[in-house]
């Protein structure tokens, strides 16, 4: 049985949602896919006084590509990401990562925005978005829309949203990058990553222009691997050994934690091996 | 504070007044008296409560009934036609694709959704489709065999009447 003292709102427009979130000043929770929040209802949401169901707000479901940017509404589901023509064309890494998330049932419900805001350090979607250099659009009644790099939004255990703010959409620059995504879990289906690695490589002819390496399960949040990225710029340009790049990711860019599912030591090994394999993957794609 | 919703369950329209925080699982089992959908973990991991939302599998424990407004739900009760088991159900019986039976409704709905889009699924595709359905009797071999045989039967029958392809009767506002 669910305890039921909460006020419930079902806005059809973003503005309505922002008014409610503003009125409750941090004591309202936004409901997206519900895969995290609905089970929490059974144990109670603490001092939360209101629930704002965002599912009726059409603009939060929109996926559009214009001016070199893919804009993905925060309520887009994992299944939606796997099937959306624009995402498949302009951000195939995200579509692939989404296809590895949870189970079929969970992918039907779980949303991109919810996934980011839950702050899971092993999130497939957040890791893919970090490698895609994504920017988040956050809205509130008080300050309108602000944009923040995904990296800067992530804090341990969640997203760094101010009271009254809601994540509305995620912007992904459309590039000609090639991608790799590798994930290790304790079983093949329906399991969170122990470690996942996403790599995006942008080339102009044979010249390597940008490399982004993102890691899941490598710290308190999903994170970028800056030292490894800098080394990879040179290493990927030639035939040189990529082991050193992978070692930097594991030993200097990561601070993996031990938990029930894996030790920090094992995670570090996985980061090294999966990073190496991802780098091999992207290097093998003909330029 | 009740919400008025309209949804179609197994082809039957329902107008319901529900509490906004009521999960679909509770609505189905308690309000609509359809106990075929099972409650397992109530956290989205076990898949015992799997139902189809406009043809897509969802955990009924994770979906608030208000979010089923203007959608079509299929439960295990909705698969048989005129007392005749659907091909997937018959294949589970023929292949002993069940032991205690608690996971079976969810397994069959996940399998139905797979076979609606892929009538000749590989073993890997079958296992991926039921990854969110846990069988604690661990009878996965015969479950996979059941799904494979159901696909064969459906292909042999050569028509779509056996696989549920519910469509929303009213278009979602979202």
C-alpha cells in the first residue's frame, strides 16, 4: 500500500509545470518515466509535498535536428531513442547505449532526462551523452532557460538542479564522429554496467581532430577522461600503442568504488581493457 | 483527489476514477479483478507484472494508472480468443515452459510482443526479449523452446490474428 499525502499535478504545458515547481520551492518532485520514482512512492518520498507528472507536456517528448544540433526532449524514452530516425542518424552512439539499458519493459518507460537526473554513476545514457559532448537545457520560472554542459550538471547522486528547475532537453552537436561503446556487466541481459566506456573520434581525413572518452562505473558520477583523451589525440593519429592511453584512463582519470557488484580494483582493470578495445574499435573504422 | 481516465484493457473500454499514485498493477488486480498479472518485486526487476502498453511490454508496478489514460493495455487475460489459447500460450503448455507458473503471464506477454514484430527470432533475440522476466524455477531452456515453437506455429498459420497488436483507441495527448 502506498502512503498518499502528496499533491499531484498533471500539467500540459511546461509553463504550468514551472509554476508548480516554483511554488513548492524544491519540495516538489518531477515525475518522468517513473522507473525510479514509482517504487519510491511505496516507501515514501520524505518531505516531498507535490508530484509533478511531466508526461503530458508535448514539447518534452520532441526530438528535432536543426542548425547542426540534435535537440532531444527530456521525456524521450530509452525505447524511443532506439527507434527515433533522427537519433539513429545523428547520435547512433546514444541509440546503441539506450538499447543496452535495463530490460525491454524498463526501456519502454525510462526517460533520458530521468536517467540523467537520477545520477546513476553507471548510466549508459549519460556516458554516451558525455562522449557526444552534450549540453543540458534547464528551465525554471525564476530564470527561464539556462544551458549547462552535461559534465557540469552531474554531481554524485543526481543532477545539480536548483529548486524549481527542471531538465527540459538535451542538445547534442551533430558531428561526423565515429563511436564505440563497450559495457561489462555480471550478465548479458538487464544488468547495470560494472563499467562502460564510450569513445567518440572526430577526424578530418587522416588527421585526428577530437577524441572524447567517457566512463561509467569509474567514479561517483559518469565522467570524462581528460588525460586519456589528450594522449589519445596523438596515439590515434599513428599506429602507436593504445595501451598507455587506456592505462591513463584507468589509473589517472578514474576513481572507481567498490560495492557489492565489483571491487574498485576489478573496475580499474575493466576500464583499462574496455577503453583499449573502444580505441581499437574507432581506429578500425576507415576514415 | 481522483483522476478520471479512459483506457482500453484487453479490447474493453474502461472509464475509471483512480488515485493519481495508484500503480497500474493495483488497478488491474484490485479494481478490475484481473489477477493474472502477478506482483513480484514491485521495483521493476522481476517482470512478473509485465503487461503490454500499446503493444510494448511494461512493468505494471512502475506505471501509474493515470499514465495509461488513453492507452491500450493487454494482460494475460486478453490473449485467448473465444476460449482458444493464443499460439504463445499453447506453446508454453506443449513445451512445459513453466514450473511454478508465477513468471508465466509476464513471460508470455514479453514473448507475444517479440513475436508481434519478429516471427522468426534468434535464440539471442528471444533471450533479450525475456531478459526482464525472471524465472526463479530457472526453467529458461523450455521457455526459450516454447517461444521458438510459438514463432514456428504463427509462421505456419501465416496470419496475424494470434499475436496481439493492440492500438490506442484514442491518440495519446503526449
